[in-house]
């Protein structure tokens, strides 16, 4: 067993340059925690905000990364035998304790989801946080039928939600701020792609659905949630499940801003961590393996590339998921 590992360490709040590649001791196993050999770790925008200093409980230096897939290297739980394939998401990974930006991660047994799969690591690594969030958000908004608007359609969760919604037979529209990404959103499964120029979407949405959508899945969040409440049909539901524009809605007045009878809810992926998400994730993996679900191709990076990858995410240059394969 190796005694040292490579890891990308966020040494202080700041820009992508604060991610430093270091050689660290492999974490020592303790009761209730098992050591995972990381084979893939999806990158997420919440990690950018943690790196920038907007996660107040995080102490630096810290190995970021709120998700990973891999194999159990050293186990303290008979239900998690060494060599088993596992996934983990959230549960304060990369915040209260070191996360997936490393060759090994010491994780609570309660977070580890045993899975069986034939998928390559880069494909598997793109699934846990993204697809569990998309699935949970669609369930939270109650999107079992009707018309769905996805705001933030070129995010990895937006593309996943479009694919899952298409599988449910929903009529789906999704937004993008860039015309060069229209093709990626349509390919994911959105029947209508709307270019969001930064104002209200009322004109373009009502041109498709005069009464408005039945459901809005808002992945942009803080800056668009109030507009989404105005767009959804009377009695419809808005689910905020992303924070592409930040955490807080300024000067939010619920009685004034939520139309009577319209529902506002939220989804947080921590809801599906550990055992709560294992069955759902296994079903998603099965659907990908059988071709029922076709995830957008992920861009694969190495530990040396993390700084550039964070800048790539900040610049909104891509559509879909970045996956670290250490």
C-alpha cells in the first residue's frame, strides 16, 4: 500500500492559481471511515465558490471535491469489502474534510454507495452528483407530465435533466446564454432551446406556451428565481436546484413575489447522499449501460489540469461535465 498520494490542495481563498498540486500522506483509516482509491471525480460549480471563499465553514488548506467514484482500498465496514466499486456525493466532502481532488479519499462509511457497473471510470465519474441532482430536482418539482422549462440548460445538471425529462415524455424547453451551445442542449433532449439574453424570458416562453410551463427547474437560482415564479402557469411549481448566480435572492418578499397558488420548492443533492441515493444511482447507471439514457460526453482532465479546468468553468466555455481522472 502506498504511503503518499498526489492531491490538488486549495491553499487559501482565491482564483484558480490557489489550487496547488502536492504530495501528501495517504490518509490513515479510522473507525467509521474507509479509504477510497479515487478513479474519477466530477467537477462542480459549488467547488468554485468554496475555492473563492464563499463557503464560510471551510478551513484552508483543503482538498476540494464534493463527489467521487472509485474502489475501496481499506475498509472498516464488512458491507464495503476492499476492491468494491463505490460512489460518494456531498455530506461535506471537500468542505469539512478532504474530498475527491486526490488519488485517495478518506470518507465516512455512511456516504459510500456500493455499485456494480461496466462503465469506464470517466463515464461513471460524470454521473453521481449531476444525475442524482437532476433526478431529485425533477421529483421535487413534480415533473411527471406536462411542460417543463429548465433554466441553465447548458450546465451539467441542466443537460442531465433534459435527458431524464425526455425519457419521461415531458415537453421540455431549456435555456442557454450562448447561441453556440444550442446544439448541445437540443442533443440532450430539449424540444425547444431559448437564448437567455439576461432579461425576462416571458416573450420567448409564451410564444411556445401561452399559459406558461407547468414546471420550472431553475438551475441559475438567485438572479432568476423571481422571474421563474412569474413565468410558470398559475398553480405551477418552481424548483430552485442550482446556484449558478449565487446563493441568495436579494430583497426577497415571498407574499409579493410568489403569485397566489404558485409553489416554490428547492432540491439539495445532500438529500440523496449515501443509502438514500444508492438505488437511484444504480438505476441511472443501468440506464446508461443499456443505452436508455445517453449522457453528454464528459471532458476528462488530470490533477495537473485542475487550475485550468476551474478557469474553464468560470468562463462558461463548455457545456456539460468535467471529470478528473487522477
